[in-house]
C-alpha cells in the first residue's frame, strides 16, 4: 500500500500533480488549488491509502510539486 499526503494549504495550483496522475488529482474550481481525490482531511493534512500501482505516477507528482506539499510513502 501507498500513503499519499497533501498539505493543501501550501498548494499554489500549478497543476503538476494533475498532469502526472489525473485519476488521483484534480483542480478545484472554488479556490484553484489541487485536490487529492477521495482523501480524508485531518488537521490540515489530506491522506489516502492506495494500491502500489499508483506509486510511480504519484511519486512523479510529488517530485514536480514546486512547493513540496505532497508526500508519498510505502506502508
């Protein structure tokens, strides 16, 4: 399993994560920030556990995030 975490308050809406993994990320029309699809928010952090097949695309999303608000870890 892979845990994806996002500190959404830091997001600047650059769209890099959406381009890397469009099935897991989308742009919000409300505030222009990226949203981690199906994530659960707890104390400002959005988290989701996904299968290993999403690892590579989301590592790419985290690497291209200019504000480093995305963390990926295998659990």
